[in-house]
C-alpha cells in the first residue's frame, strides 16, 4: 500500500476521532455546567466572546485556518482579520478549539509514517542503548525545539497580561508584525545558501528553530513563517525547512488544541451549534492537509518570495484600512 493511501486512511481516522471527541466533550461539558448553574453558562460564554457562527462562516473560517496554519502568512492574523473585514462576530473560543483540532488531525495524518519511524527509532535506541540513530536525535531536536513555545504559551495562559489583548492583538500591531516578518523572510532568502537538507539537521538546529517558533506567540508572526525563516538563515533548503516546521509544530499545535478544548468545556461548548462546529472541523482538516501537500511540492520548485510580497501587501493594506476608517484598530 502506498504512503499516500496510508496518509489518506490516517486522515479519515483522525477526522472521525476528532468529530466524535468534539461532539462528546461539547455535549458533556455543556450538560455538566448547565446542570450545576445555568447562569454560569451565560456568564462564561459572554466573557469568552462566544457568538453564533453560521454554516457558511464556519466553512470559510475552517478554510482560513487550514490554508494559513502551515503556510508562512500567519493563521492568527487572518482569523482575526477576516471576521473584521466581513463584519462578522468573533467566533469565540469554542469554534477556535474545534478548527485547531482539524489542523492537528491533518498534520499528524500527513506525517504519520514519519512519526511512526521516529517513534520506532526512539524505542530501538533505548532498547539497545545505541543513541546514534538519526531518528532518535531528530526526536530530541523536535522535543527541545517545542519547549520554548509551549513555555511561552503557559506563561501567557497563567498571567494573561492585558497588553497582549490591547496591543499585540490589535490590527495595526498585526500589520506591523506581518511587515517585519516579511522583511526577515526576504533577508533569509537572500543570505541563506540552502546547502543543507533534512538529514543534515542537528539538535542545535532544533533548539534555534524552536526559539524562533516561540515568537509565534505574538499574533501576526506566523509559526511556520518564523521557523522557516530561522531554517533558511541556518542554510537549510526550503522543502526541508517546511517539513521540519510541520513536525516541530505538532506538539505546540496539539497543546494549543487541548487548551482550546479546555476552554470549550469551561464555556459549555458555546452556542454555535453542532452543524457549524462539525463543518468548521471538516473544512479545517481538509484544507490543512491540502495546504501541507501543496506547500511541500511548491517549495521544491519555488522560493518563498511570493509569501514575502503577500505579507508585505497584507500588512500595508491593514494599516491603510485602519487609517481610512474601513476597519477598527
């Protein structure tokens, strides 16, 4: 059986698991909170900004999440900008949690064979006390590289600094960050030799790229954008940079999805309804998977300059829209 067929089967398995998991926790969480205190449900949903999302909006936002999560243009920026431009309400934490699960399902299913090989490498290395396996050290690099962003996320979750919502999540801030990151990606394209491939990656690369990934805590940075930029600065070729970025993102994206699920349960699942939630999940999963496949193929033939110009244009357009009063800052 071909690797592509296995990937499609894994995608279907994870999609089905995500649907069942979401439905169960959505219903159980809402029922438990409602039984204990109906007033608390309303208060929590209002505090979390949970609003009604219709079917069309769910599919569009699932597409936005899927198409931008793994392409270096920042999913956070686009999920913030799209509702603002169309005059939609903020979908809230419950919907965000579900579409995040879609991206998790897509990346794990696409790289299932890679992950399986890495796990086997770890087990073999430990069993035989032979730690020279490339798969083992790849796992070490991925683990160490994941820590900075997870730590930053925990700090943000625990302390919840007001400046994060008032400044960093503002539209002008997202626009400026987008322009800055576009400039850094352009510089990395210019100075990087791209003489190193995936097999040349070291633990030091994992740590360095992981530190860059931690910058993605700032809306507009783009997790994939920051990691690919760091990889190019380390003279890694584009396709290998993208592949490592996707693998490195699995722990962080999973952690973010679990945090989102916690918020989903705490708010009783929101009032978006089952159908939009399921539509958003499916849309996010499918388009995340397609985005991964497309980007890996694209970067084998092309550079990242198209993303540089897009991010520059995106940032300038947002600044102009805010200045002209088209959207609120």
